[in-house]
C-alpha cells in the first residue's frame, strides 16, 4: 500500500526546516522528498520508505517550548508571513505560535549554525551506486587535500546534511597516503543529478566524527538456512519530458509514449525487464503507473513473458497506477518481456504515457558484481549468499543506512562442488565407525554464511573485495563564500567562465558598484550540501539579501545555459552549466524555466526582490563574446537610446494596466515611447514606428 502525504511547500520551507531525505519518527517511516508542484500548488512530499501497513496517520506539527495557551502570547506583527503561515498562527492551530515565529525568522541563522557545527569542509565524493566505499589517503592527496592537516579523529562525513558513520584505518594522528576511509551510502538521486555528494569535514576542535560500530554475531539455535529473499526492482527510465504533467513521481519525465499502440496498423509495446536471481517458482507483483493525456477512455492489456496479467482501464487526463499479481512460474532470472497492447476498439486513439513501475519478486541470495543488499526476516535466522568472488567478504547491517553496523562472525568459504566420503575405524564400509567428507574447492565463486539472532526486520549488505566501490570523483572543497563588505552586483558563474567575465567585473567596479564574482560550485557546497540544485542558488541569494552588509544586493547575473534535462536522459541533451529554476507556473505549458523564482528572497509576495539576468552561454568563448558586445553597447551614444517600445498582447490586460505604466509614465525617462499590440500592427509598420 502506498502512502503519500502533501502539504504546502511554504510550510516545509518556513515552519518545518527538514531537508530532503529526513526520516520522521512516525508509525510508518517517512522521508521528505524534494519540493515540487502538483497542479499549480507548491508541495513537499512525504514518501514511505518501509513496507509497514498503515491504516491511518495523524501528522502534528509543533514547536518546543512556550506556553500551551495562545491567548497568553503577545503576538508579533505577522504581515510578512505567507498565507499558509498566517492561517496556522491566527487560527490557534499551533500551541506556541511565538516560538514558531522565532524559528521562522532565524532560519538562516540555523543554517549557518549547522554548517559551523560540521566544521571545516575539506572535500567531497561523488557516488552513483549504493554500497560500501573505500577511499585511500593517496586519493585525497591526489585531489589536493593536504593530509598533514587531517586529524583522523576529527574526520566527519555528511550526505544532505545528515552525518554518515565512517570507518578509518587509524583512530588518531594525521592521515597518511596509505590510510583508508570507508563508508556505506545510498545515493539520493532525482531528475536533476545522476550522482550524489558526500561531503568530508574536519570537525571543530575537541569533537569527533561518527564511526561505524562493530557487532559480533552470535549463532542462534538451529534454524533453516535461508538462500532467498524478496526484492523490488524500480523501473523508471527517463525518456520523455512532458512539462504539462508531473506524473506519479512528480518529475515530469515518462518512460514511453503509448499512443502509437492504437494507430493503425496496431503494434505492441515490448519492454525488457531484468530481474537478477529471480526464482521462477515464486509469485510476484507488477506495479505500473501511467499518465492519461487525452480526455477519453484508456485501456491496456498487460502480458508478462506471454502470461496475461489483466486489463487496465481509467478515463481522462489523469495519472493512474495499478498493481497486478504475477503467478508462480512466470518470472525468469535475467531478461523478462513486458508487453502492453491497446484494448480500445479499432480507430480509437489512446493518449497514454507509461510513467514508471516496480517488480516485487523472490530472488536467490546471490551477489551481483561482488555485492548484494537484501532484507532479512523478522526472526533469528541463518543466511547463505552465493557468488562471492575475490576473497573475504564484508558484512554490514544497513537497516539504518547512515549508521551501518560492521558484523563480524561471518564466514567466507570457497565453492565446493565434489564431496568424497572417507571412512575410518575398519577395513570395510560395513565396519566404519565414523564418516568424514573431503571437499574439493572449485575455482568459481564462493559463499558467505552468517547467523543473526537479533530481532528484526533488518537489511544487510554483503560485498566481496570486488564489490567494494570507489567514488566516481573526489574533489577538494573551495574556499567558503564570505560576506566581506557586501555586494551591489553579484555574478554567479562556473569557474571556467570567470576569466571571460573579468572585463565586466572591472566595468561595474569602475561604476562604483560592489561587485562579487562567485563560483557556482562554492554555492553548491555552502548552500546545497554539494548538490547542483537551483534551490541552493536561491538560498545563497536569500542569505546575501538578509545577512550581508547593507545595502542589500540589487543586481544578480547568472552566467551559463540551463536545461530541463540536466542528467542528459535525452539524445538531444545540451550543456548545462547553470540550472534554471523549473516551476509549474505556466497555465498552458505547466513546468517551465522561471528564473524569476530566484529573485523571491524576501516577504510573501511574488514580486522580485532582485534585478536578475542571465547570459545563456555554453562555453567560455560565448561568455567572452557576450561581455564584449555588452561593453561595446554601453559605449554607444545617440538619440536612439532615448526611444523605447513596450509590446504586449491584447488577450489579457495591457502592459500599462498590469505594470501601472504606459507611454505617459515612460516619457519622464525616455524622449519617445509607444505601446502597441503586434497582432494589430504589420511588421513593416512596426519597424517604421
């Protein structure tokens, strides 16, 4: 049973300062997913991350401290609150509203305090797959991290602001090139990134980082040997971007366009699903999510490996999900074929997207590429994991991924294929007193055996030496962005573009502005947990507006093109130096790039607090060309600079009505101004005007 809870993003962003991935102590373990939009409503999404059944759930939002009686509070003015916050505070929903106000107003201070508590940022690791990672001191040295300054006891890892337990080859002293750092991580990936960031810190003086605990397993009483477990495979390849529909996952990406199934001549959609270690004799379930993009009926027949699972029917422009039972004997280890066929009458077009899906099945406990993560039982049990290669295996309890437990007591054995009975105690078989078995090892993969008597359920991770992973990238931290004397004009750009921007920085500085050229990666590190998100950029701008020396910044220039496809899931992917702020703000197109959202850093209105522009360049050469043109334009003179034209359509209030300005108001600044609707004015006439 799925469980999704929504509340307006204003609450999650202001009153509830929980980062994505936070687990809440509720009857079902939930996590707060990335903020997004459902329809036109901004939301934050709670996702269930375990398999517990929940029939009802009450969510209480409160703040510690203060009186239990709202009438005793001397309420501060709340004119700067969002509409949602005002409802919460004025309707006495909160028991301690003054504390809520204080929490809201100190949000930036809390972020700064959390970062200060983490210590000094040393570097970061980019990770793609869940698993046990090993980093050598020599790897850190190659990335530019000075080991003599790294005291082992003070090393700390974080992922999205949450500390991860670390296992070190030394407990004290400075790291050397031969030392190792090891950790377990489950990347939190989404539509914006295909790797996740783990940050490496040096904790403040007299503080230590969290370390991986060790537990020695005690064998339970005789139990059956378990060699299988249930598993769930996620099916969500991103191939189609559709800005009008968030889809079941809220990411606007879909798997396959199924409209062609109903076009003559009719065809079937055949999709390969790989299920490692599937046990054919066990049943399973298939969950599929769709998006209706036409207003009529939708009907699809579903087959898996030639077995009909049923028909799916719904109606309208709406998402739809269904779970189908897969009988025993259908699933196969390795490749499986999912077939979708239109069940509508001939000549009726079915406008449908296949969104995503899952397959839950029973699999053999066999490692893939030297590693396996699996769910154990709720009872004491013994386990055997096969296909372990390369030597002694590592066994971890990863029930709590941030704080894995190193389990000792497991046995890694070679694979034995031949058993030869050896008799003793006599001259013949009938006079044998004891029987032993001599096992001849095979050069193939071996197995890991272990028993766990601790109460469950628990999740385990097993990795042979070949299954231990390394980060796809190790980087040194950049110097933090300091407030200094403040700024009037902030330029945000990737480091490779900085040199091309120097002439623009010099011109604005000569004009008397306080100019700051900020490295985009430094913003990600300081305000986005190292992740390349638009929210990190806006958080940085909000802090400069609220905390940097007055006067607050007025101008912001973003340098770099952006894309709705930052991961490169489409074949026509373009370079993506600086992300757009994607938001569901267009009544026709739905989600679109809305850099205006970057400017909303103060108050509850939707009016910009900053004047923002962007140079949509994809290379340093393009940046240099735009800067050169800009400076050349500013050096021009002539009467034409005193003429302006304002263009608006005539299907909605005119520009003058919307903005409260028109030709008369503009005339105070410009010698000549005019307003016109292009639909009513021929192009040649417009040029003459």
